[in-house]
C-alpha cells in the first residue's frame, strides 16, 4: 500500500494587517506564525470586517502571511488600503451608540403629521444611525408643525415615553376629520 502525502506550500509573503481592506473579500488564504508553526487563520473569499480587524489587534497580531502564487495581482489589492474609505456603519462606536438609543425611540410616519397642527411631543430624526432633535415640545409647551419639520432628512422618531401623546394626536386628527 502506497501512502500519498500532499506537499503543503508554506506562505512566503509577510503582510502588515493594516494593509488589508475592510469591507472586501480576501483574495488569498491568510496564515499566522505561532510558536514556530504556520497556521491558517482565514480562508480565501472571507469578508474582512472591522470586527475581524479588531480581533487581530486584540490578539496582538500585526503581521499575517500569504502565498504570493495564490494572489493573481496582489498589488491591486494591497496598496489600495491608503485610499479606501470605510463606511460610518462599520464604526463600532457609532453602532454601539445607535444600539443603545434605538430602544428609547419609536419610528412614526412623517406623512401622518399635518402641517399647521399642534403637537405636544418632541420629534427626532434617525439619519445614518444618529438620533438628532428636530423640535422640542411638551404637554405644557406644544409646537406647531411646519414644512421644515416635515422636510428633515432621515426617519422621524419620537421617544417611546411620548407614544401616548402621539396616539392622542392621532385621535385628535381622526376626530377633526370626522367632524
């Protein structure tokens, strides 16, 4: 019986982790050297994300290895890192802030808000994962809805604590339309 052994090509090219492009699929297998052993870390085709980059930093990995013969045109992939811009959606701090605040707001349909009517609850916009005040109102200090409020960019949201006031506003619109 003849046993066949497969020859394993050792990765021969070191690459700095910060050269990898966030948001792109890896065009090669990624290896690390750990205590003299070469280990495959990521497979070709894997999406390289901010989370992946942060994991490498957390583990203290600043250099990876690739097999140059696997990469058709590595110079097209690796040098682009200096000009590549990531989306703000990839920023963990922005997403963490959004995740915390999203439970405190309730999205409403801007088409239901009628210009010229009074509201006694505050309106906010949700635009690019950021909540921003549009108009501050309260039961004792209502505000008249105008076109500027309705034309604010992003989704219109209210605080969940104001949902009862919003429902009362909807009831008042319904009563006005029937009378």
